[in-house]
């Protein structure tokens, strides 16, 4: 062999050796990366679980849909008592016997891995396992007080803590215990019990008792020396070094009765929390309120329960002193029916009214309905996350939210309202699942960027309130349905610390029929609500979408028509202008002849000129009719992949219909909304319609109301449309077909607001509709505005009917959503339309849906300039302090006090004179009159025709419908 050939052989041998070493090292490295990636995913899961448990408050319950890493079959939760049946759960039993403190286990095939220790975990049947389906585990958490959290497939009812007198002492059992000791004991003829002592002082002991037969808890309860805790007729005596004796009685026959709970805020609400204010109704003489009227309560079986001094629908006044500021408001409620668990009362809600003397300053939202089927119920509801309480509060009322609902007494006991100041030290309601910085170990496989800097999506700039900006995470791998992949995004304003919590949304082309896609992008969308720098970070159980960051610089807005979304003060609408200043908003809601999204999807061809021309036509319609809110019905197009075909009818079989959000439809909605935002126009979205029109459809056609499929749509709306600030939404119309219950609407409302990072008003049509026909009635004060489908009697009694709607319930804007379209019902001609606008607003800020009837031959408004006069007058002279006041005029009146100056508005129809009583007035700063039937807006100076200090009658130049504005001192 030649020398060169020998050398070549050695070279080959060296290559083989080096290659082998590289392969071995590479395999080891890849294995380590995979292992560390799994560790990272499980660390994220642990953080998510801890966050979910930390968000549960006493009396609350919430459904958790938790993303779980692949390879995990289920999550098993073990009661913190640590008592597990060996035959049913041998693996967990062995771990507990080995001394593990973990109460959450991961099930991976045949392995049970101890995962997380959660103290005071309550599980009804010792162990509850939530199976993982499509990467998600679902379970319900319930706040049971004193840091205890119940977990299960459904709500865990609160435990019984109810005092009774001494009954019969029998089967005494004595034991000396230290804190956290657990002692098991048996009583003759009964299943064994476990008692755990977790706190005691010199004169009290706090404990939990567990009935191993029923699997139920009794407690926790703090008992003093000589007191008894009654459940049934078997007594247990505890002896401690610091307590001579304490007697409790443990139920032995029927087991624990769910819902039997404490009837007092004392011992539940910690009144020593800094800044916390507790307004208690426990000492009120009657202690309960009902939705029945007093007259109804004093009849029949309720005779004697009514009271003569106050109405049975409220308690108070009670003394209350709350400093001015923003508060999180929690309402505590109790009801006790004893053995009468079959009572069907489905409207047991109340809210608190804060007063200054006899004047209401502000009212909270209403509590949730108490659950039926339990003898005793105790419930805590966070009804407002940030309620502004003005100064001057000195008393309060507990007011039944359903009064005067005569369908049932709906009785309940308002216990107390807790006001916690909202400040930087207060934890947010929704804690982020994972706020840690991304680490090297996050790079779990080849789909994760090699360098952490690639997780920084860079910086962008935008103007205040509009336009929004999009950051795109491209070509991301995932398991299952991409619309079920949850990506939480927390935006933080650098200088103030304000946070906006939202979701990223999928923007690919995944096909639910084939389960494949060619584009798998996620979009992070943001709209600035404060000037300056914002940063964001993502968190997700999908590590490929976790830990992305970016920066946004929000600069001043240069479009004077842009606004920052609607708000309201009481029943008056407000809006944030292009600089962020809150000012009155006078909504003119217009139903144009092509108001269905399917029409727009059909018209939105890929031809840019045609698409913009369609929106230009809509904008022109709005301008011609002086309107500033456009109606758009989405209906089935949320998930209708063939929504370009307007004639599509959905199948009666939900599984045959599209199951995911239709990205095409959302592209159209966001484009329409963005263009309207540039013109200062709001969007009034109708979400669903009814069951009579399958092409319009309801969630019943995609799995059911609030189903998994429906939740996908809700999350997608929140993530993709939430940052566009110029829309509000009505959940459904024609609700009298009862395709959703009031509770389902409230569940939708809560879920939407939980995921909407930006402020949007949500409501439902017909929530106050009751024309003696068994129609859908919400009858509660929780939604963001209330609306109605009412029409009867409006042509002759518009003002009085509207005033009644505005006041029931109080404190929210009101909208008629019947659609009082031109010439509809042979009522809404130009004259009645104009007068309705004025009377509705004079009744307390009510508005309606106006517009043109559908059909090519229907007429337009002959005098749209009269709508312009209405809008111009109120934009000039609207005051958010106005209240109904007809005492100073012979027409309809509004009055307000502003920095010592009183403002008066008087409106009177078909007249040549208007009376204005200015008795007690020292001087007149301004007085004008406007003819509401004129061809254009014009003010007449009438200050020289009025005299301060006396009653005046102003004489008009012609007979017409007149409105007067007078500012006096």
C-alpha cells in the first residue's frame, strides 16, 4: 500500500470516530433539551395551577379550562385531609403513605406523579381526576372560605357553619390535639370521622370534621369554651391545654346537607384590612328582602311577613361612610329555607345603593342569583371591579334587583357589602398565569428559536386609541385545534403600571375537516389607551408561544374624530375623545338597509376599490342621517365558512355546521370597524338572532349556548375585535324564543369581560320586555346597558313608558332595540320619529334604533335635518348631571347644578309658548330657544324675554316643537 493511501485510511478512521462522538454528544444534548423542555412545560403548568387557585375568593366559583402539556392524561386532585381509599386509588394511597404533601398528581399512562401541594383542598369524593381532552383539562374551583378551595366537575357547595342550641349529649369522645393534627375516630353504628385542628388560641379552637362515609366536610368552625356546633345528635368533646372543653355535634344519619351555611358576615369578612369598608345590613329588624310588592306580601301565605314602615323590597337606610375613590365591591348574601329545598326562586339578587341623604350617588351591579335546591345558601359575589364612589356617602340601602317581579317572592338576606379600595397594592382579579422571564430551558426543541433574542418581536408605534398594531408570531407548531390554543398577553404601561390583559388569536388557514393548514400564525393585537411606552409578554402552555415580548410607543392622536370607546355615567352615555377626555355622547343608532354581515362579506370582493366603495356608501348613509352608530347583524357569519352565500341554511345537526370562528368574517368586521373609527362612527353589533331563521342561527347550531364551540367564538371576538374600541354588542335579538336563559346570558357576559382587555358595553335585547306574553326578561342590573323590544303604547305615551324603563333598573343607559324604522308599524313617520327622539332623551337619556325599512322601495327620512337639530342641540348643551325635573316648566324638563350655576332644559310640542319658572334665580347667564322642526339648526337668544326671580312664559314666534336652554345663577 502506498504511503498516501495509508494516510487516507487514517483520515477515514478519524472521520468515523469524530462522527460517532458528535452523534453521541448530539443525542445526549437533544435528550437533555427534550427533558428540559418537558420540565419547562410542567413548570408552566404548576405556575398556572397556582395562579388559578389564587384567583378563587370566598363564595365564588369558576370553570377553569387549563392547557396541559402533551403526555399527561389527567390531573388528579386529592383532599387535603389525605384520606384515600386504597382499593380505588392504590398509587395515590401509596404516595400518601410514603409521606408526600402533594395534593395534585399528574397521571402519565400508568404512573401517578406527585406534582403540587395545595393546602386546604376540598374534594367531595377524596379524589377527583380531570381528564385531558385536546390538550385541555376542565374543572370547577369553589372558594369555601379561610383559604379553602373546592375542586370537582361542578360547583362544590359551601359547608355548613350554623349555630343551634344544645340538643342531646351522647357518645362523648375526648382527645388532646395540636395544630394540624388529624385524628380518626368512630361512633357506634356510624361511619368513621376525621377531625383536624388547624388553629387554637387561649379561648378558642378552629377545626374541620370529615365524614368518611359521605365524603363531606363540616367546618371550618371556630368554637369558644362552652359553645356547641350543631349538625345532628352526636356530640364530640375536644379537650386542649388552653381550653377546658368545647362541645360539637356531628351529623350521623343523613350526612352533610349541601348549602347549609353561615348567616353572618362576622368571622368571614376581615374588617381590619387597610382601607376596607364594610356596610352591614345584619342588624336590620327584618333582615330580608323580596321581589314581591308589599301588597302581595301581605296576602295569602305571606300574610304578616310584609312590613308597614318600609317596602319589602329593600333594607335601610343604614349608616355608611365611604371615602371617595374606586373600589372593588363584594356583596354577601344568605338565604335559609330549612328543609324546604324544593323552592324554585330564580331571581334572588340584590344591589347596594349609596346615598347622600335622600339622593342616590351611585349603585353597584347586582349579585348573582342564589342557587336553588339547598336549604341554606351563603354566597359572595364580586359585582364591580372598579366602582367609582363619589364623596358625600352617609347611608346605604340594600335593594332587590328583581323588584317588582311577582313570579316568586325571591326572598334573600343581604348581609353586607365590602368595599376594597383599588390601588397599586391590591392584587388584580385575574392573576397572570406566568409572568416569569423566558429562560434558556424554554428552548425545548427545533421549533423554538435558538437565541432568546428572537422572542423579542421588536418595537412599534401607534396613536392613542387608533390605529391598532399587530405583532405576528409566524409558523408555530401546535397540537389539536389551533382555536383552542390559549395565548395570554399582558400589556403593561411603563410609567403608570396599568395593565391590559388580552389574548393572541390564530390567523392561519387550518381546515377543521382535514385537520391541516399551510399557515399557522398567531397575532398579538394592541390599542393604546395611555400615551407613552407599553411592553408586553405572552404566556401559554404551548411553549412555542410562551415568553414573546415587544414594545409599543403610543403617541398623540391627530384625527379629531377618533375616540376611545363609550362609557356611561348613570343612565347617560359618555365617550373618550381623541385626547382621552370624557364627554357626553348622544347616540343616533341607525339601521341601514344593508345591515347584515353576510351582505358585506358578499360585497367585499378581493377588489380593493369595490370593498372601500361599499364602506363609503355606509359612511354616506350615516352622514346623510346625522347618525353616529351603525347597526351590523353578524348572526351565523361568526362561524359560517360559506358566509358569502347569503342563502345558506344551517343544518339542525350541530356537528354538521362550522365549529370554528370564520376568519373571513372577522376580517370584514375589523375592516368595517376600523374605517368607521376614522369617521368617528360607532358599531352596534347584533351577535345572534333566533331559531326561526336558520340562516341567522344561534349557538344551538354549534354545540349549544356557552359550549366549547361557542367559547371559541367568544375568545376570538375578545382577542381580534377587542382592541377596536368603537363597538358595543347585543347578545341576541328575538330572545322571546327563549333560545338562551338569563343565567346563560350572564355567563356569556362574565366570560366575555374576563377576556376582553378593552372596555366594551355588552347587553341583550328584550331584557326588560314583558308585554303579558311570557317573554324573555333579564330583570337585573348587571349588564352594561339595558334594552327592550317594547312597542305597545309608545305612539301615545312615549315619555311615561320610557321614564319607567330608564328607572328600572336605575343607573344604566337604556336602548329601544325594536328598530323604530321609518314608516314601520304605521307609526314612525318623520313627526313621531323626531318627537320620540326628544321625549326619550328628556325621559333620562334613552335612545332607540332608527333607520330605513328593508326593501328597495321603502322611503328615506324626508327631513333628516331634524335629526341633525336634535344631535347639534345636545352636543352643545348636554350635561351629565341632568335629572328629570318637570316642576319648573309646563313641558318636559331636565335640570342640573354645576359649580353653583343651574342649567335648565325645557321641551314642549305643538305650542307657541313655554313656561319657565325662575323663582329664586338671581341672574340669567344664557337663554336660547331652538325650533326642532326647522330646516336647519338655529338658536334664538331669549335672555331678554325672561326675568330672574319669577315665573315666566316665553312666547314663540310660531307654533312648533320648541326646546329651551337656560343657564342661571
